């Protein structure tokens, strides 16, 4: 099945931005880093918004996007609703930062945003669960979307912390977050790949190549996280490479999914003889 690049990039770009904010907020809640600042919030907002703009390119008639949103239970509507909620939360959080609002109110909103960002990446994958495509009809698919987005966002969190010249201990913890994110990605993607192993074994449209790329890049990101914990002074370079390989891993998972996404209908439409 042909890879739908607009949809791939939508979930990767938006998921990376959403998880970068989620990881930054979680680090603060664990008292390992300062609360997400203006730059981190702006970057997350831009990536989430940019992702949904990319997704519109999937429609043959972009002007009909409103018609696609008419079904309140559709995957498109759910994803759009999450994007809207997240962007509003991030925008309000940014305004609260600018106005110097109380830390408690900012943290309360930030926690809501953190949860919304994480759930959003799962919802992006759940919209593809359908009986017509057997390989996709498993909860392990949205779990894999969730995990690979977490890995990409962890790499971005490390890069931003280093760029902002955070304290060495904060950068070191961002490295630990990168280890956690890549490990989550490996486990979550691994579950989906094990369940879909028969389909990947057929190497349809080069699916196995994407699977290899997926796990190699996640292992590389994990190694970069380990280095960042030991050498926080090199955090920027390590973070940039980590976010690149994290994004490649997320793309690889989604491309592998599309490669083995042949519908059941194809079986009945095969020519005889």
C-alpha cells in the first residue's frame, strides 16, 4: 500500500511537538528542571499547528476540510479537536508566562496540557484501527504511535534544554528522559511489530527495511541519551542528533504500517487464473 506522506508527517511533527512539552512539564513536576518556558511552549505550539496544516494536504480538495469534520466520531474530528485543545492550552500557558501568573495556576494548566499531549499521540494511531485492514486492527498500533512520538519529543526536549543553556543537572536529566523516551518507543513499537510479524515477513513494499530503520534509530537515540547524562556539556549536539533519529524512527514506524496496510477487499478483487 502506498505511504500517505501527509498523514505520516502530521502525526510525527505534531507528536514530536506535543511530547516535547509533555516531557518538559513532567521533568518539572519531578523537580528535575524548570517549568517549560516561552521558547519550549512556542516550539511545541508551532509543531502541533504545523502538523495539522500538513495533514490537510492529504485531502484532494483542501477546501472541503469542513465537510470532513462533520462526523463528530470520526478520527479526523477527534484529531482536530485534540489539536485545537492543545493549541489553546499552550497559547493560554504562554500568556500566563508573559503576565507572570501564579505558579500554581500555570502548573495546573500545564498538567492538563501534558495529559492532552500524550493522549493526542495515542488518538492519532487509534483512528487507523479498522477491521478492513487486519494488520492495523490492534491496540498495539496506537500504542506504537504513542511510543515513537514520545521518543521524538524526548530528543527535542534535550535539544531545547541544551540550547537554553539549562543547568548541567537539568541537561543530564533531559538525557535520562531521552533514554526513557527511546526505551518506550522500542517497547511500544516492538509489540506492534511482533503482532504484525507475519505481514512484515512478506516484506511488502520494503516494510522490513522500515522496521530495521525503526529499531536502529531508536537504539541510537537511547545511546545518545546515555551520553547526554554523562556529558551534559555536549547536550546540544547530542540533542540535535537525538531529535533527528527520533523523528526518523517515528517516520519509519508509520511507513512500515502503511506498507502492510493492504485492505481485506484486495483479496476479493484479485484476478482469477
